[in-house]
C-alpha cells in the first residue's frame, strides 16, 4: 500500500469512526434522559464512544494535536446529539422564554448545552487516552478509576449524571447509591463499556482469557452486591411503610395546579408578573375549595403546595401579599409551600433569586430556599460571565427573560 492510498484509507476510517461512534453514543445518551422510558440504554451508551476513541488512538499516522481535536470533536458531537434529545426541556424553555422558533431553540440546546456535555465526555474519556502512549492490560481499570474519581467533583451547569440517570428506574440497583452515591453508579455503566472493550482486545490477542474472565467475574460480583443491597433496602422500607400505615398519617398534602401554559406566562401581557395580581385570589379560592373537601374529622397537619411561577408578587417585598397568605394559613390552620422571587441590593446592583417559601399554620415563615439549579434562558443566561456582550443583547431583545442568581444553601 503506497503512502497516498494509506492516507486515503486512514481518512476514510476517521470519517467512519467519527460519525458512526459519536452518533450512536449520542442517541443512546440522549435516550438515557428522564421521561423517555429508555433509561436502560445508558448501560451501553458509552461503549460506541469509547470504542471509537480507542480506534483513533491506534492510528499511528495521526499527529497528537489532530488526535486531540478529533477526540474533542467526537465528544462534542455525541454531547450535542445527546443534549438535543435528552435536553428537550431546555429546548422548550429557550423556545418559550427566549421567544425563539423551534429550530433555533434546538440549535442552541445542541451546540450550547451539547458543548458542556461533550466537554465532560472529553475530560472523562478523551484526555486519559491522550495521556497514554500505548494501550496495555492495565489502562482499562486505570481509566475507569479516573472516571469514578472525577465524577463526584466535576463541575456542571446542569447535573447530567451517567450513573444516576441510567438506574433511576431500576430501584434494586439504584438503592446502592446510598453507599456509593449517584455518581458511583457510573461504575456499572462505564464499567460495562470498559469490560466489553476488554473482550474486543481479547479477540485481537491483546488480553488473556484468564484476565478477562477474572474481570467479568468481578463485574458480576459488583452487580450481585448492588442488587442484594437494593433488595434488602426495599424490603426494609416496605416493612417500615407497613408499620407506618397502621398509624394515622402525620401530614395531609394538597396540591393546587391552576390551568395555564408556559407560553402564555412568557408572552401574554395579561399574566406577566406585573399584571397577574388576580392569580393570588385564584390560588386562595382554589385552596379553599380543596380544603373544604377534607373530612371534618381530619386531625393531621395540612400542607398546601402551590405550583412554581404562578405566585404574582415578590412575597418578601409585598406586605399586602404577606398579610393575605399569613391570614389564610392562620384561618385554615394549614401550612403553605410556594415559590416567589426576591432580591438583595449589593454593590454591583440587585441580585434576584427564585425562592421557595414555607409559611406555617401560625401564619409565620418557617423557612426559605434560594433555587440553586436554574433553567437556562428561563431563569438564567448560560455563560453570561464569559460572553457579556451576547448576554447584554439577549437581555435587551428578549422580553420577560428572568435572570436569577444561584442560591448557595441546600435545605
């Protein structure tokens, strides 16, 4: 094979691996997101990506810089596809609150959030490969150990967790997060990917059958441990619930859900924050109706839950709304949980927060929580500190865009 033919062959392989591996992994990672009912795909979603990276690592005629750029491109493409599928709620938020059409909103999700997911994949799986000049039997457990070590500490704009998401509907194994954390569950998904990579190496004679049998046995033992703990934990909880259910409930929870759309909330002048004062009256009227349906002999504490985004006032800045909510809670002897906005004056101006408030049956505020995880474009502008010019343009040209600061304290 002459040099020209060899280069063409390498280029062809790169194109095949680049598009095939990243696309398959991206689709499966996207389908791993909540709400789609395909969480189980997360168990094998990383395999095509890791296999593709390894195949490109084996191409000796690719320069180090080009290999790094290819690794990053593959991870970004995988992340972009995954974000476009699994981040449908971000796309909807950009579409509704950003007043952009669906194709534009989808592009922002795919390129923007996809960049974050892709960079995470690059750090987890691309960088370790770039640091290894020659693959051997021990690089696989070392790379898996690197992923397990970095995942709990890796900073995220949105918490995309490959372990927790995959097993969120597998209660038997999900319970094992009590011990190893939700990040630790990536041991099973990434572990399977590296194990299968090991078996492909065995076929090519790189790893002995004995070593792969030992690795497979260890992986199986980890499943047995996780499933056994999950079965014991669920049995324990069911036993506790059985005991609890023989007693009277300690709390009666009532959830109020007004009929309105996010699209209306974001764009209709009739219910923007300054003009939807009637919402509070509606909430109080609906709550009164629901409370009236309770049995007269109900002796447990009551908790009313009002949905996000419908409370029309800045509760802590509006004495009128505080008095109404406080009087209602006191009159009906019920606790109320709802969300509002609040702000603090700092040297650089106002800092706005999305706040959850708990008002007790005595009419007093029992607690408040400043929202930490904010929705892109609905509650914050991603990377506004990095791109202040773009953020400034968005503020001026997109109506009703909320921009909150993150809270720092968990409840």
